[in-house]
């Protein structure tokens, strides 16, 4: 099974300071972000392995990172019975 890593920059989700000790991001829909990533990966016949997803913050910006898997195409076998 083929695999590849991905890192997705979640636009608009940046930590903003509340005070000297706390920074908070704006509200975002986690499922909506995952659907965007799934659609992008689907173009190359890859699927998102949701068990591997990590939420990482780099310089205040949110990134989704994880593993995408390419499933082999299903092969169907037909049986024919002649009477």
C-alpha cells in the first residue's frame, strides 16, 4: 500500500494574544478542514488516515499533518455458470 505524508496550512487559524500568558485561535470547524484535506487528497486517489492526524502550530499558524494512504484498486472476479 502506497503512503505519503501531508501538511496542510489551515488558512485564517492563527493564534492571537489575549494577554502576556495566553494566545487563542479563532473558532474553526475541524470537520470542515478535514473534508477540504480529503478532497485534495482524493484527486490523487489517496485517503486520509484520520488516526494519524496531528494538530501542530508553527509560528502561531495551525497546520494539520498526517498520513495519506493509496488503496489499491479493487479487482472483481466474475463467475459464470452455464447450465
